C-alpha cells in the first residue's frame, strides 16, 4: 500500500509546481495526484499518492514551510489520530 499526502495550498500559479518540486527533491515520485478546488476558488486540496510505504516526517515539515501551503499531513498520521 502506498502512503498519501493530504495538502491544502493557496490557489496561486506557482503553488502546485513548488509542492511537486519539494517532493521530487526529497527523492519521491508522485504515483497519483487528485486536486479539488475550494468553492471560493482560493485554495486547492491535493491528495498525492507517493512511491513509498511511509511518508517521512521531514517531507511533511518541508512542505509546511512553503508559503503557499496551508496544511500538510499524511493519511497514516490522520488515521492514527482518528480523523
């Protein structure tokens, strides 16, 4: 089973490429990406399936530091929290 990232980013032209660049620089490949736009069209919710079984915490922290990223978490961590 692949692990997934759940990310909420601002709807800006450079947001998605920046997120994908951070993932790539950490040595991971995106297997599947699902994106939905908020009703107000100000944010995008991304569900990104990666090529690893457990997303490193370091990757989540790097993504959270991006200006456009509102939140980032892994599916496995959310499940452990009961969300």
